[in-house]
C-alpha cells in the first residue's frame, strides 16, 4: 500500500501544530512535509520534512508542493492565487484542505467573508478537489485578544459583553482536517465547525476568574465600555481593521445566538467545550 504524502502550511500555528501532532499519530513522519518561512529557527519532530515556503512567494511553490498528494493551507487572499493552485495541481496535489472562516455563512456581507470567499473560489476554479473548513470563533482568541490588555493595563475592557459565540478548539479543527486529509468523506464540501455550546464573553471571563480564584489568584477586572471607547483603549493591541471586524462580529453575536456545528458530527469524537479548553491552557491565564 502506497501511503499519501501530506503538506502542512502554517505548521507553527495553533491549528497547524495540532494537525501535525494528530497526523503523526497515524502516519510515519517521512510522509509529512511542513513549510515555514524560516527553516533556521523551525523546530519540528524528527523525520518530518521541513521546507522553506511562503504562500505569498510564488518562487517557493515548487518546493512546497512537489511530490505531495494532499495539502492543508490557510487563507492568504493577497497571494497570487491562480499561480498558487495551478502549481499545486501541476505538482501532483489532488486535494486541498483550506482553513477558512464561518463568517462566509454567518456574516456574508462582511470583509472577512469576502476575503475568505476569494480564496475558496480560486480553489474551485482550479479544478482541485477540496474541503473548506469554515471555522468559527477560536477558543484561543480569549488569550490572543485579552491577555495583552491585561498584561499592560491590569484590566480587560469589553464591548458587547453578552455577545454569544460557540468557540471551537484548535484540536477539534485539526481533527476535522484529519478526516478531510485522510478520507474522501468531505470531498468538495464546505464544513462549518464550531464548539459544542454557546457562551458569552462575560461567561468566558467568569470561567477564567473562577479558575484564578481556585489557584489563589485575584480575578481579572472586567470593564464594560462602549464600542467607541473600546476601539480607543485597545488601539495599542489590535489593528484598526481587525477592531472593526471584531466589533461587527460581536454586534451580530449580541443580537442572535450562533448555530452550533460541532466537530463531533464529522470526527465522531466529543467536541471540546470552552471550559475543557481552558483547563488545558490555564497557564496563560494564571501568569497574569
């Protein structure tokens, strides 16, 4: 039996790292290639093939795709998409799994949806087989967006504290990608993926503070402010275009509850709740 060869683009990212870990549980490392912008500083398990590559640099496409059967990519709308997928197809790639965004379904008129749809359309136009994993709000956004504020100010400012989302863990996104990469169950499908339950920002902070109290730490001060004030106070931590996208997303979540599309429907394994993800990643919130 000839084993497939896989490419993971973005293996240093949260989803990519988890995907690599899960694929290594199923295949020998010699079947897996990872691409990174800087191979000198890259640290991956022994036996995994490491190549220098950048989706925005068409001179690296041959190195990335040559000899690969199935590839996992993230969206880079500014890349030369036609050349990217033409090269992938020419090098023998027959299936691409793309990490996309559920914004295409939840907020089709928004900027995120437009940029993600551009990449999806380019893949469809290329004739490659595909799976689009349209991930919802990441659980890790709680740390990426909130921790810098708390570290520098001692407070967490929040507009739309009761906005609902269904945060999904990176491990569940990766598990969905494993199904896409190793089976034909999801060929030419767009799969929405969320966590198993709805939770508000306020409830997420309460869960974090409950954990901190158990560990003998002071709770994080949570301050509700207007969207305008939030933009002003977080301008040092979050770029303005991302601020606007987040506020739009939260405003939608303040008006409606998100539809649940847990990964369990695809993977057959229980999806991770936010509190379970928090327990696995508590160190980041306890050091504050």
